[in-house]
């Protein structure tokens, strides 16, 4: 139910009732102090004054959710969007207003302001970067619209500006990847060798980039050398472009850490185009994040070594949060989704068949 619509109906109805009582004012209806009210017939009970045509009531019973999505930059993002669109349907009791910001923060801020003007019931944001949100979140708070963060995090001084956050533990994803590489290299008899690493980072300032970069850094070994890190913007084309430049600059790369699968796909194409090989039987070890379906194909093909999952299916979790808020229940501020990792020592073909994205 759109908040303002209900209050206007009630106010209008109350004025209508008061007109009937000979004491209408041009002011928005306010309950008259007992001694001021003209003698009036019994005011109709509130539920009768809010009566609306049945057709309107059906649409107004829907919970209106505005979703400010990052963009459509990756397979992960596509799966995340699909999760919201299949969860927030009319048959499930929602009206979803969806905005694709094309990876631009200014577009997300515009979308949030539009949601406020449309008086949605909830605003959900997957913030493209962590900073720059305080002002628009204050506007949402002023409008009395709860904000839920999904996927990436916002860095704000006052966490009452959002109800809660649901997403992946990016730092753990990064540190798990470093721990996996240490074990893998030891298994290859390279535990003491100098290992040259490059990293294709996600969008700089996105919590997925910050967390994965910091998490992997926390697991660096003394004999590992991080030759270079550069953003591939979480896209395949930019990932390939950056990897091409790395291959020209560094002749002896041993490991590529790709902070999402689409950049990994681009890196693999660049490595092959340079006449090198990758994967468990290749010259260069490929570590990636997200674990989307196409990444399983890459592991099955022997191009990618390991992938650290970042579950994109946040739609049902956010719906669960909204239902709790609707019922006046409190919700956990920080809610991590379950995540695993996969590598070519596992039956990745069989695992792929069990996965939803
Ligand atoms: C992670 C998400 C990242 C994915 C990328 O939660 O924010 O953004 O890892 C996507 O594929 O572009």
C-alpha cells in the first residue's frame, strides 16, 4: 500500500465526514479538539472511510519495492537480477520497480530519488561503490521509506540509514582463495618457489573488489610476488584488455587472480591468444570468483583452476526480510549468504548440474 495514498484517502474521507458535520476546514483534516468540534453525527469508523473501488484495492495491496540494481555487467549480475524479478512478482504480493544503473552511481542515486517520489514501500540497493550515499539515504529516511542493501555494502557513518545488508563475505572469499592457492602450490611441489601473481580487480571501491583484494592480500606468502593489480571493471572485455597488457609487461606470470568470472573469461582468451596455456595442465593458474554456470564450463574445459562462490540469489532473502519488517519484527543487520568453492579436483560437471545459476 503506498503510504501517501492511504493517508490522502483517509484525510479526504475525514474531511468529507467533517463536512457532513458542518465543520469542514480548508486545512488538511486534523482531529478537532473535543470542545471545538461542532455537534456532529458519529464519525464513520476509519475502515469505512478508507473504502476504495475493489480493482484499486487489489493493486494497492501490493508491497511496492524499488530495486536500484548496479547494471548488467556480468553473468553474476544477470542471475542476481533474475532472482529479484522472479521473487518480487504480483502473484507473490509485490510490485517491483527495477532500475539498471549501467554501473554508474549517479544513476543509482537518481533511481533512489525516483523511488522516493513514487512513495514506494521499500527501497533495495545494490550499491555500485561503498561511498557517496549518506545524502540520498537521509532523503529516504526523511520520507519514511526503509532501505535494504543487497550484494555490495555502503560505507556510511550512521547505519540506521539502512535496515540491513544481505550479501557475500568478500574478505573471506579472498582469504579462502589465497589459502587454496597455498595448498595447491604445495601439492605441485612449488610451496617454496617464487610465484608471480597478477590481479584483475573488480570496480574500484566496490565492496566485492575491496574485500577480495584485501582478503587475498591477507593470505600472501613470503615467496609470492604480486606483480600488478588493475581493474577490469568486472567485465569480460576490460578483463581481456588488462590481461593483454599484463602479458606484454610480465613474461613469467604464474597465477592470475580474477575478481569475477567474466574477467576470468577475458583473461583466458588473452592468455590463449598470446600462445600460452592456463588451467590445471597449463602454464598459468586461474583463480576466479562468483562460480556462475559458464565458469563451471571453463573448469570442465580445463581453463580455470578454482572458483570462489558468491551467491547472487538474494531475491528470496530480501523478500524474507521485507515480510519480517511488514510484521514489525526486527532483522539482523548483517546477513551473509552461504558460499563454497570449487576446483578441478572435484567432479565439477556433476556439481554444475545441481546449481541454480
Ligand atoms: C559480488 C558482486 C560482483 C560480482 C560481479 O557480490 O557485487 O559484481 O562478483 C558483479 O560479477 O559484477
